[in-house]
C-alpha cells in the first residue's frame, strides 16, 4: 500500500504548526523529510511526519 503524501500546508495543520515553521525547519535541516516536486512545492509522507513528530515528544508519564 502506498504512503499518503500531503502538502506542506496540510501536514503543518496535522501537527499544529504553521507552514512557515516547517519551511524554516527544512531550511535548517531539522524538520521532517520531504520531497520537493518539479514545481518547487514540498510534499510530506504522513508516516514519516508522524514518526518525526513522535521522536520530538517531551514529557509525559514515566
């Protein structure tokens, strides 16, 4: 089964970020992996984004 790919705007909404935050993360090399398509737009794998987000959790019960 293929992974679902979303635009930067949609993946940002999924994580509670602004698209500009993800753009800044990408420029700094600290954000989730993405694919830059021919028209210059970026698309993100939902599975890869969710994994990246899980790696950056802070707090919670022990």
